[in-house]
C-alpha cells in the first residue's frame, strides 16, 4: 500500500509538471460591426474595432493569436498601429471574398444638393485631406485641364528658361485671381517628363495673375487642382476646408447612396517593430479589404531615387515574415504596401491592388550613404521578399512615375506571375544608384571605385 501511494504521488507530480510546461494556447478574438469594445471578443460578444481586438490579444497570454473580422465596413478615425508585442498575429476575414472592409478614414455623411449636380457635406475644419474615396475608388480632385497631358489648362510656369532649374511661381489667367487657392495643389511634370511633383500654393495670384508655389522642377505640363470653380464634370470633388465642406459631383446617382470616405492619414495599418534587432514578425493579413489612405499636400522625389518621406496604406518597418494574401488593397493615397528600411522575407501574394497614388508595392531599403551601418554588407537589410500572383492595376494616380512594383536598395527577391496594367511609367522598377551618382567617393570608410561599387548596391 505504501509503495502504491508513492507511485501515485509521483505520477501526479509528473502530470502537474507537464501541464505547467505546456505552451499557452492561442486565442481568437472576433470583431463585428455593431459590436462593443467592452465585450470579451468572443463570437457571441464581439468587439467593434480592430484596435480593441489588438489590445485584448496583447493582454492575453499565449500566442499566436487570431483576429477574425465579420463581414461589414469598419471606419477608422486614426491609423491602427502594431509593434513587436503583436508578433505572430493573424488578421483575417471570417467569410471568403474579402468582405470585411477596413477603411483608413471616416465616412462622409450629411450630403445635400448645392448647385446643379454638385452636392456638399460638412467635414471638420482644420483637417485637410487630398484623397477622396468613393465606393472604393479614388475620385478626381477638381482640376484644369480636366484630362490629357497637362498642356493647355491656362497655367504656365514662371522662372528660368533652362531645363532642370527650380521654379517657384506660376501664372494664371487674370479672371482666376479671386478664386480660393487655400486647398489648391499644383501637379507638375519635370522638364524631362520622367517624374512629377505636387506643390502647395503659398501665395494666391496677384494683380498680374502670378502665384507663388513651394517650388521645384516645374515643367510646362501642369494641372492646377483643388479650386471649386474647376469642379465642372462628374466624378470630381473639392475641399473648402475653411468653410468646413467637401463638394462632389457624382458620376451617377446621389452621394447619400455611395460610401464616401475622407482618409485620416498617409499610413493606415502600421506594423513597426521596436528595432531591427527586435522586429515585429510572423504577422498574417488574410482575406480582408483595406481601403483608403491620404496623399500629401506637397510631394517631391528625392535625389538619387531616395524617397524623402516613405508612406504606405499598409506600412511596415523593422518587420520580418509579413504575409499579405487574398486581400483587396484599394485607393491608397501613396503606396498600397510600403516596407521601409529593415524588412525581410515578406510575402505579398494573390491580392488585388488598385488605384494607389504612387506604387502598388514598394520595398525601400536604406540609401547607400544612409543608415546606422559600418559596412555595405551590414546595410543590406531589405531583402528576401516574394511578390507573386497579384493583380496590380491603375496606380500612379498622384505620382507621374508611379508603378506596380518598385524595389529600391532591396535584393534577393522573387517577383513572379503578377499581372500589372495601366501604370504611368513602370510596371516593375528595380533601383539602386548608378556609378556616376557616387558623388562622395567614399562610404562606410571605403573608397568607391568602378570595381567595387557593386558592393554598395543591393538591388
């Protein structure tokens, strides 16, 4: 009997130890329109917002957790951020067809007919936006000329006659002098037509019709946008921020029967690890629609293909093994997906990407003379990605050098079986730095020569 008790007690200790050593189970959190963020996030009692589900996942031991989004529309007044605490997280739609729709902005309501076919609705003063999303598509900001190559709209650059010289003034017809240019933008192709810039109007036209703009390489192909008097055809919109109204001429029907969204930021879903040594990793986004982010008031490309301010509707930095699949990414103000600086082994597959303002997918490594590195080998931190089986269409809505897929200082990647169409310049662009642009002659303490300059280029 004494031997039996000893064996029984030992067995209980072993079972208890095994239970204590067992990994904590993953949890699933449910999100649904009409839910309550105070709920536990079960399927019977879902939360209402993605941010609330994220916070509950963070507070729950165990991993990897799953967030399941029921069909419906989810509007957001602020971007939604994820960091290294969210590693292993899966965000997926509950039903096929990406019918859970995550919007990077708030719905515009309260539409009333203003004049003729033009409607208007109230929006908060002091919160400008440069992209309006109508039923998942980018609307056209009221502009002149309405379409075409940018010639003949009545706007002319003022400045040096030599090409590639900065210009910071434009002339407009005298009858336009009293228009409101407070929310206006100038879209201009360079003299070379290779790239474009977007400028703000700093001073309205004077008595001679001369206006001052932020300035840059402003060629003769110009579109002046964001002036209410230019709203003269279906599908156009215009913001009057000081009045607190947005104006829109529907292509068909009435705006109260459309889903019209004003974006709240140039980034929407932000996945940013704590550091390159402690990245966010193994995150999956599956079977959801991600709709809408903002463009910039001023946008200019940097020297040597360097983006001065990388932006993406889905933005990742210090991130490894991100998987985005079976999703729809629509109407981004800049890039639909931007993976910046440290990003490795990410997969973008079987997605529909449409109407991004700049690029559908952009992998942006560190510039050759930038970053906290002591060698060119150490600076090779954006790499190993796979972009496969995506349909990417009609991007470059706001940037003349827009493209389907772009890699800058990013190598060791696989790009396969993507269908790309209707881009203003590139389908796929792979960029590093040409030898003649190594102006400094030295990087990371090494002299740059023709024979070794490839060591500095990762694309």
